[in-house]
C-alpha cells in the first residue's frame, strides 16, 4: 500500500491532508524534492562508488553475504548459523540483541548487533567493513569480556562477520516495521531495502597519511593538543582515566574512559589504528570524533597517547592461546609451596575480568606434570590477602577452577553447551580452611528465649547442652542431611569435581566420581594451588587425558576481597594442555 501523506495537529492526532487540484499540481512539480524518507535520512538511489550494484564484478569477488549463502549454499549458511549459536549467542543472544544468557554477568555489556553501534571501524561513515569485524574476532577486545577466537580459522571468521552484518540488517528491517505499525502505516518495502543498504554499506576508508616516527617535539605538541581539546576532562590530565566527566554510552550505561597508561586499547594499538580512532571516534561510545583537527595534529596526538605506555605493556594486554606442556616425572609433592614446582617451567596465561575493573591480577602461572597415571597442575596467582571464611554471609572466598574439554572445536567458553559437557575441577579456600562454629566467628552471639523482646538478651540458657550450632540435629540442616556435596565436612574433600553444559548448569558429580584432589597455600601475597587426578577416568567422571594428545583447558579465579562469586570472576581463554609422551 502506498504511504499516505499525513500531518499532525496540535493534539498529536493524525489527519489526512485533503488533496485539491492546485495542491496536486504543486506536488507533481515538487515531487522530485519531496520523496518521503523515514527519520529524515538522505536518500540517494543512484549507485555509489562503494555500492556493489555499481560494480557487479567487484561484488561477485567479495565475500559472500549470508543472503547469498542462503540462496547458493544453504549448507554453508546453516554451518555459520550453528557456529554463531554455539560460540557467540551465549553472550550476544540468538538474534544478536546482546542479551544472551551470560550477558547479565558481563560489563561492558555484549554488543547489540541489531543496533549497529560497532566501536572499531575504519570507515568514514562508521559502518564496519568485513575486515573490521574479522579483526575483532582475531584479536578480541581488551578491556572487555570479548575474547579472541584463535581456534576458528579465517574463512569461518569471515562467515561469522557476514552473519553479524545480516543480524544488523534484520534489526533495521524490524525497527522499520515497528515504526510503521506505530504510525498506522504499511511498511514501504523499497524504502526499507534502501535504508538497509545505506546503513550496512561501508563508506570510504579513513585515509591515514604517512606518519612520521615519534619524537620529543611531536609528543610535546600532542600533549598540548590533548589538554587544549579537552581530552583530559575524561581521560585525566595524566591519561589515567580519572577525569571529572561521568560518561555514558548510547545505551545509557556507564562508559568509563580508558586509563591510557595501562596500554589497554580496545582495537589495535599501531599508530594507523589509533589515528583512525581519534579521527572517527568510537560509534555508540562516549569517545567523540576529532574531524576538525588537521592530519598533523592527529599524528601528534597519536604519538602522545602511545608515549603514555610502552610496547611491552600494550602487548601484555592481548589474550593469546598458550601451550602448556605437562612434563613426564616419576613423582611430585602435594605441597603447593615445595621448591619442586619452581624448578618446573611455568606458562604465563593472561586473565580478564568478566565484570571489568582496573585492578586485578593480570596473569596466572600454570605448571603441569604427570607420571603416566595421574596429572598434577600447580596454579599460582597474586592475591594481597587470603579470603577463606565460610560463615560470614558478608564475606566471599578465594577460589580457582579449571575446565577441560577434548575435541576439535571447544564449546562456548562460558560453561559449555548442551551437547558438549565440560569437566570442571575446583578449589575453594573456604572448604580447605574448614567451617568454624558460629560461636568462634561471632563470640558475642546470644540465644534469646524471649520472642517478643525488643533487644537481644544474653540468656544463661545459652550455656546449656544442645544450644550450640555444633550440637544441632542434621534434620535442621537440610543440605547436610541430604548429603549435598557443597556442605563442607571436617575431614571431607577440599576439591570439587563438577560438570557443566551451559551457563547456570554447573553441578557436583556424585560422590563416587569425586576423583580430584587439591591443596592450596597462601604465602607472600600469592596463592599456589595443586590439583591432581588420575589420567583415565570413567565416562561419567570427567575427561580422560592421554600422553601425546592435547586437551583444551581454561581457568577462572575468584578474589573474595573483591566480592567475586558465581559469574563475577577472572577468566582465561582456552589454552592447549599437552601431556609429554612416556
């Protein structure tokens, strides 16, 4: 149905415009200038230089879009969709709205692909190229919970990138349909198609001139510009992210400015990438563009920003997949602080917080050995104090977990998938320390036998036999009475062997399957925890490990003093664990 020309009266009620002969003639004369477009978007139906319709040969050579995959290779499209659902939907949602099941424990929030506010772009119109999206998959986004995906090859990166663009297209279509319904109109298909094309077609690449090597004079000029242009209002005068401005992003969520001295850049930190980011800003974020600056001024700002951190600091912020080799030995000590462990090589693995914070241990050291029968892992990380209280409800405990998987492509990093069970080993500082009685933690505790008293009264009845918590019947402690493995026991196991199929499904294995042993030691501001378990276990007891073969592992750390618990934690990406052959 054709769109009817309408207007609104002062009360906001839509009325039809009467069409008289004179008005009709005027409209016919002015029609080329009055083609209606929704939301005032300029509409130029002619093909542009970057429009694939203007160069069919170039379009045919480009990466296939999901639409083409649907028409020409349905199997490839299904594989791409399945890959997205398996690896991406846990955070970004099945339809790309950024509301996956893991999104509630992530900050910054996962990107809403449908809204199209992609931060890292190299184009003048803020629409990412396929290569822009591929680069995010390759590198991840430091300073967020978006990890790199080294286990996925570049062809599948490109297919995922095209799928993300299709999610953006679908978001535009549905938004247009919703707006039309709100106005009581039928959607105009031609207009929707044109708008989708306009909002998903990358503009020309931002031109980066030949950048001169950084020098003291350029850095000084950049510092002056940094202060003059107001960069310090957000990033702070010294670049430490401590400016006075309180920033929010396009979604209205907090968008704290980056501490530039820590070397954490969401995108690449080569001079050309930073040049583009300063010039174009970061769409959807509080980072504005600086298009009024001259190229030389932008180059000076680039040199100043890079001078606030060194190359080693910047390199250390990027998560990499490491190889952890479990050496063949005859025996090992159970004591995590034994010098034996220091004599074995450690693999340094980068950590990232799921709920971002500036202060956290940046890495964890992993040492691994085996004797052909069992595997032992020593995991070590910095922690300024031990947190191991099990009784105080306002306190949280330090903990570490290792998840294992064996297969060609790991399932979703965030606790696995329905058809791919993860094997999880966990150590909890509170379980090792044991559970003291309430009376030890709260020595002033009282028993009040007067239910209507307005104040607590220390009763002599408290000293009678049977009033202390240790004397209570198991029937009053439901979890303990049911034999729940989460209840710590005086001489019970410290370790926990668990399994997970997706976020929210983590569960203890039955007691006969609790085959993991652990022991932790805190000393000198550092936790050292040793796990060990037989290499070969039953199908329901975990992942069996074979010398000469690799398994995938990832780690998680909880810092009780930072109130970490459940999904609020530090994690690594998947790593490769290889057992040295006999």
